C-alpha cells in the first residue's frame, strides 16, 4: 500500500478493522460463490420498520423485496407482484402476487402478509421512521395521528394472491415507493414469536438471501434463499457484508483481495486509484445532496432569512466540490439533484453570478440582517466525526470569516449524538447532513422539507410550500404536477432553510472479475444481479 499522508490514526483503524473481521482468505467457505462487500457503518437494525440508515437498506435489499424493485440498470420492474392494475382515477392499485413466491422457511408469500406489514408500518406503536411511506394510503394520516386503528388502513386481501391498495389521492411515484425496504413484507409469526426479530435464527425473509450471521462491528453474513422464486437466476451463494466505517481500512482490504466491492473510496486515495485502477473505480451520478441545515426554531436564524441568505451566498461550492471533496461531486445551488426523472432542477439566478458578485450580495444581505464588522454574527456548526466533514466545516468557517467576518465555532459529535440534537432542535444552529433519494422522483427530496415531515430537521414551515406539494400530490397531469413541484423548490430556495453544498456521486471499487454491476442514479446494486466471470 502506497499512499501519501496516511496518519497513525488511520493505520490504527486499519489494524482494528482487520483484527475485528477475523476473515481473510482462510475465512472463506470451502465451496460456492462468495461475494464480500464493504458496508461502511453498522446498521441500527435489519427490521424494515425499525431502521433508517443506508447501511440497513443495502442489506435489506438482499434479504427482502417489495411488490416492485429495480433492475441492475435502475429500471422499475415487478418483484413480489407479477403484475398490477391501476384504476382510472389513479387511486386503487390491484396487485397480483407471484404464486411461486416463498418465504425463506418455504411458506408462500401472500397478500395477507403485505396487509399485516403495511398495518405494522403505520401503527404508531411501531414508531417507524419511514411510517410516512404509506401516508398516501387511505386513512394512513388518521392512523398515525391516533384517530383510527391500524386495521382501518386502505389495504385488503380479497384473495390469497390479490392485494388491493386504496389511496387518498393519485400518487404517481407509488410504484417506485414500493421498492423501499420499509414497504417490504415482514413474517408475522416471526415478529410475534417473542424472540428478537431480524436476527439470525428468527429472521424469515422473502428475498434472494437469508440472514445466517451477524457479528456486531464486524460482519453480516447471508446465504442464498433456496425458496426464493428467482433462486435459479441468483449466481452468488453467499454474501458477506463487512462493517468498516474507516474507508482507508476498507481500501486496504480491497487491495488485499478480501473485498470485492467497497462501500466508498477515501478522498486521499482517489487520484491515485483513478490513475492506477481506472477499470475498477466506478464513479457515477447519484441522487443525494450534502447540505448544511439551519435551525429555524431559535436564534439567530429564526425569522432572519437575510442572515441565512448571506451565509449561503458566501459559500464557494466550486471549491468545496473540486478541492475539498474532489471525487467528481457537483456543486449544489438547489435542493433536488440533477438526474431525477421528469423534473428540471430549479437553480437560483444568483448561481450564475461571478464569485465577486455573489460575495457582494452576501455582504449586503449580512448588513440587512443587522451584522457587520463591529457586530459580527457568532455561528456554531455541528458535524459528525469524519475527516471529510471536518475539512468541509473548516473550509466553510474560513469562507464565512473572509467574506463576512462571521465568528464560527466548530463542534464535532458522534453521529447518533448529532442526530439526536438535530431532532430535538434545542442546541443546534447550523448542522451538516445529507439526503439520498429513496426513489427516483422529486417528491422524495421536496417532501423532506414539509412542515410535518419527520426528516425535517430544520423546523422549516411555509404554508405556501406545503400547499404546492399538496397540489402536486393530487394532480394527475404529469406536466402540471412537475410545475407545482418546481414552484415549491423555488419557494424553498427563496427561504434559505438549508445550504445545499454539493451533489454526491457514487464511488466504489469493484472487482474486475465481477459481472452484472451497472451504474445507476439510485446506487442500488442487488447482490442477486451479480456474478463472477467463469
């Protein structure tokens, strides 16, 4: 391994990761195709209704599947449902499940399984982070508010293999929403067995793989589900997801032949890898935005859009994307990333100004907000532990000081602590976060900023914004729906509740002997689509 500037801490992390894994070549099973994948951090849970992280979702897409799913290239396709019909008013979906679909214990997957699962998702007692996934289903909002019981949800199973879903309003992205793990079925008997669910030995799943091992901090191991309806087309017998939060440790293991796919690529090694391994380095557009959020529920940003505007205009996104991150990311001036189907991102006019013109506008807004050289704003940025997050925070701190004279304090927190503070909105001022699309539609980004969204960490609440999204939600004409959403993004950008900094790209190292990998904007890569060249 030859890298410049690797610190002792990074080397220590590599050694720790290798020691924790307990698996090199000697640890590989004696026979069968085995795929070793980097996962990054540890999933908080593999229960589709009790998880929220990307890490959990990656593993869940191997273990389960919804009524719909995605092809290797990112095209929507039937999964647990073989086909469906949609009523003329767009409010009733009738799904016909595959008769050959089976749980990993051999039992048939039925419409009743989906009815049970959707009701569990929307039940307030479940406290599911993604309970909003079913918000457009009939009576879901009232159930979440505690006004109706879960069995009032608009789902029914008139026949064992027929599922009917009734919506409150037409929802053009509903089929895409069904691909999300929160919409996967859960096995009722296992959930209610009294044993810990979603752990080896009790996790009955309906996807291509089943869970056989979970060593916290080290490894999650899956093996082929022979009962899966499409098992004959699944080439990989065993998948091992390696937990390695330190990207340098992951890279070391990839170079050593212990990983076939990395979760990401460390910034400090990117240029060297691009030169040395261009055919193994996979970089592609990705529907995800990195941003700084303002806490709008308390000073200094509550009722002070001019200050928020000044801080946004003072940030040089090109420097952040090209110099600080530098792995192909694109500067972000708006909220919805490029590449979203049937949508034109709404870039503000000031994004086309020169750096000097943007800075002049920033200083004017700063003065209008009541700040200046003799009365500088005092701002705190909170971010979770990461070299990249720290470099970005230091760069933004410098930009705010140089352009406006802002006095900025940086606070580094463990991720769960930061997340708790963001939700509580009691101590945060500016915080770093990101949002990745759960499906390919502008709604998955815009809905995050509605006043009642659980993911809205800023406290942003604008009735005009909410109303435009509500109108989009009831609009059946795709052109008018798009117009409402674009207007909503305009309103959002004019209010400056967030500072979009850059749009991500997916970054992986992929074993050149691995076939079936296709870049796509959702960065979904099901293990069942992959195979090793013979």
